C-alpha cells in the first residue's frame, strides 16, 4: 500500500502533536505535513499532493472555513475531517 500524506492544520501545537500520535498508533505509515493556519496550508497544498486533511476551523491569518472556500474555488479536492 502506498504511503499517504496527511495534512494537519491547527494553530494549537498540542492538538497537532495529538493528531500525529493518533495517526502513528494506527500502525499505517503516514507522511504528515503540518500547517498552523490556512494560508500556510494552502502553500503546502499547492506544492504537493495531499491524501487527507485534518482541519481546524478557527485559526489566525486564514481560517479553516476560508481555506475550504479557497480549495473549492480552485477545484482542489481531497477528503477533509473538520476538527473544532
């Protein structure tokens, strides 16, 4: 099975670490990328394929809701789990 890339987007570093630990406990190999706001996430998404997003809604710079709108406008699609 090919390795999947999961993008964790949250401004709370504790939540990011928890999500990374939870993914590790599944026993599958995931590449994790981390962004602390929507704008940073958008830069990552523009430059590499993402298989799954874990997304907080309330963040500085660009909120998760704004990121979702921007992804839709650009017709960028991948599964996203909202964390709030």
